[in-house]
């Protein structure tokens, strides 16, 4: 019954969004009809459209003015943030539907000089956490040095900003192999403490053809005072950008780490590759990752696509599969996603996801409906 109420809530919300989006299209269709019936001239219709375009530009300009840059002395300080309020409706018996604060973050960054930059990124949802705290020195486009706490350069989806994700949650394999919620070292939100060099080279027209990142990390995760073992982990990621809107990437991670709750170091290796394509209103992403934890082999991947059927309304679909142990033939988990995003502007987005979850053996009624309101500033 509770899932029925969640579905009604979803349908009502989508209907409201559709009416709002369709209104602009109806105005344009109406002008076209009036011209066709000779009730107004084409020049008059164009004049009305032009006036509406001016109003829309004025509205967008006013929104842009809401961005605040604060300068203190000779150091630039830019303040931004992210708030994501979420609702989850669970089909599984015994799991309560609930609203929660998915993310509530504040970001402070800036440039001390043209070469030196810094960032301090904090999370306030749940227990307060320091996510990023690093400084970087850019020698040139082909060489940038970064030291501190930041995202490990592995996986396209893990490196994608939370505010820029097409779906509310990341894929199963990324959560399991990119130092996130299902990783053997515990949820490190994709981050670690270390040092890396990165850069881009071979520029063609308005983009670079190649980029690289090489990092050395503790492997113990974020917000730690010291390493929990004497080994250091290495991550390498390479990117190729052969055409406009088309990106290819691949990476490896090699480490010896202590699992959460464990006392002995073990192998923790990963490799993966990905592709991302954007053309007009269409976008598509695919990624595969493989991991080795001690003697356990894991792998998985996803493929997703999105299309803006209207300028602000995006429809999405995703196939997500993950095998937590390659030696076990019956433990693969697959999720089929359906999604709808309504993008009010570059900061505000309303998201609806439906997750159809399937197990390889015994099927459990554990589908999920997720609704999220996001504002970034």
C-alpha cells in the first residue's frame, strides 16, 4: 500500500512538471497557428517571440547575479554549496519510506596567485565531514601538482560532481570499487590523502586531446591522521578526447590496504575504462570496472542514456550490473533505472528515479522510488 502512495505522489509530480514545461511549447504552437490562419503576420509573431526571449534573458541574467564572489585582501574566496533533499519509497517489507537530507555541502575555494589554488569542501548532512582539503600549484596546462585530501583519480562516475550526476545515486560497481559505500575499506566517499600530478596536452582547436593523472595515496581513506600500514597506493588515469563531446578514459589502482574492521593488509587492486558522449540534447555514458580484494574478484558496469525531450525535461534510462564475487555463480545483482529530470536552471534540478532491482536467484520485492530536489549555489 505504501508503494501505491509513492506511485501516486510520483505521477502527480510528473504531471505538474509536464504542464509547466509544455506551456512554453504551446505558446509557440499558438503563434504558428495564428500566422497560418492570417490572424497575425509573421512579423508580429516574431516580435512576440523576440519579446519573450528578452524576458527570458533578463530572468537568466538576474539568476546569474545571485552568484557571490567575495575577495579578502589579495586572496580570492569563492563560496558555493549544494543541498539535496530526498524521498525514498521502498517496496521491501519492513523498510520504512522516508525523507532525508541526502547531501548538504559548503565549498570554499580560490586562487592565492595565478598558479596557487586551494579548496576546502565540507559535508553537513549526517555527521559533519571534511571532504576535500588541498592545495594545488599549476606550472602549466601540462603539469599541475596537488597535495592534501581529494578524490582518488579512478572511475568517471566517481569523479563526476554529485550535483552533475544524471541519476540520484551512483552505480553498484562504483560504490563497491571506488572507495565508496560498499568498498572493503569502508565508505571513504571516493577520497584519500596523498599527492598527485596531472595535466593536459596536444591542444586541437578548443580542446586538449589527452589528459593524465598520477597519484600516490595512503590507502586508508579520508579524515585520517596517519596511514594504517606502511604501503602506499598508486592510481593512474588517462583520458582521450577524440572529438567534440566524445571522451574516453581508463584507469588502474594498485594498493595494499586493511579492510574495514580488519587488522591485516591485503591486495586491493582495480582497473576500469569508460566512454562518455554528448550531442545536442542526447547524452550517453558506459563504464566497466574490475576489482581484486585479497583472493576475491569483483566486476560490473553500467550503460545509461538521456535525452531532453523538452528544453528543461530530460528522460533517462540505465542498466546497472554488479558481481561481488566471480567465483559465486548466483550473486550478481542487476538494476534497471528509469529517470526523469526537470532542470529549472543551472543550479536547481528536480529528479525522479525508479529502480527495478533483480537478483540472480531468489527475487525480493525491493524496488525503490526516489525523488530528489537539488539546489546548488
